[in-house]
C-alpha cells in the first residue's frame, strides 16, 4: 500500500480508493494538469493487458464546462 504523500512521476498520492484482483487504486493529484486523478497500481506479477491501455486512454477525454 502506498502512503499519502508518496510521489509517482508527476502524481502525488492523496489516499487509497480501493483494492481488488487487478491491484490497488489511489486518489492522486497531478501538478502538470492541475487535477485530481485516479491511479491504478498493478501487482508486479501482472503483465500489461489491452484493458490497461484502454483504461488509461479513457481518462484522457475532453474536459470543459460544456462536456
């Protein structure tokens, strides 16, 4: 489990969101986009899957007051 205040690249961990079969999820803040984000940390024994890439892209949609 990652402690609050831990940094992963541009992300600063704020706290845990949950854990399950695919790993652990954390609420983090990204200073580059100045927004809170969710980070999924997979176990080191899990190889990347197409779903991981799809989950990553899903969070990069348009943002703005009318979306």
